[in-house]
């Protein structure tokens, strides 16, 4: 999903795994990826966690969005929330007093847009069939698969596995 949303190159990765059950085999992993343009992505995975969470939070300059793949009726929630910097253009680099540097927390509305949630496998099969009929590459072609595997290999090579307790 991140690759599709960002459509940028990963320039740096790091990962820390924690081995609780078997030495050297991570049960919980925290991975960080930096994309071109200094865009960051953080992934937490754990097959031990009793709560199955498939959620993504996107933080933008004006709003935030939470995508919850397990929610039946509110997979997308948009938050009009962020930090506004007062007079940054006037004062950038020349703050003489604390009062000149003002960060204002903005907490606005929250809304859940109505979105139809078709069965993912049905959507995938239809998209693949449509790409064949139209003579175009599918949205998730072999190149995108190779790129995902390349990133996973980079994360595996960079991962430090810490033995639990």
C-alpha cells in the first residue's frame, strides 16, 4: 500500500526485531523507511499481538487520515488536525523572543466519508481482467512485486534482532 500511495523510491531503511519465542527469529518488528523527498514510513508488525490491527495513519501538512482495513463501516477517517505556525515566513531564523515563535494546535472536525468496500479479491480479479482487455499493465504488475521484494530484502539485511529477556 505504501508503495502505491507514495510512488517514490526508498532511499534508506532500518529495522529492529525482537525475538521472544525463538532465538534469532523476530516475532515483533519495527521498520522505518525513508522515501525520496524526505517522506517517512514506519511499519510495526507482530504475529504475537492478540489484536489484529491493519491500520495506516497518513499525516499531511493540513489534515490526517486513518485507514483501518478491518473496520466494516469506517475504513477511512479524516481528521482536520495539525499544527499551524504563526508568522513563520516573517520570523524564520530571526526569533528574538519566545512569543515570536508560535505553534498553534488546530483540532477541527473529524469526518468519515461514505465509501463502498468491495471484496478485495473480486476487485483485484476485475482489475487484472480489465488490464488484459485494455492491453495495459495491471496496477500491481511484476515490477511492483519485485520492488516490494527488494525493499523487504533491504529491511531484512538492515534488521537488528534483539533477544528478549
